[in-house]
C-alpha cells in the first residue's frame, strides 16, 4: 500500500494496483458486495487485491459509481 497524507491510497498486488480516494466515496458499497474477499471495510488494510484474480478486481472497481476506486493493470497482466 502507498499513500500520501490525506490523499488517495494505492493497494498493489501482482497484476493490478487499486487506488481509493476517500474524498470521492459515497459508500454505495458496490465493491463490498461485488468482491467481499478483496474489499472488507472492517479490516485494515481494507483493500487486499491479492485476494482475487486481477480481472475480477478490475471488474468490480469499474462498477464504483462515485469514482473513488480506480485500477491500473501492472506487470505481465497489463494491457
């Protein structure tokens, strides 16, 4: 995980990096419902992208209605 004080935080795993910007989130919980093995708000870190296939993580991130979540494919899976 990387983060700047008060700014977005990035959580990385092989094949994907997920960035979360709390200032944009309106807690629709699409991420939690979509992939609870990765997005678990009661645990820290609350995003563990290594817990699922990068394709599945990217699909759920793309469903975020607020834009608080974004993802970038990394490594050999990028493209």
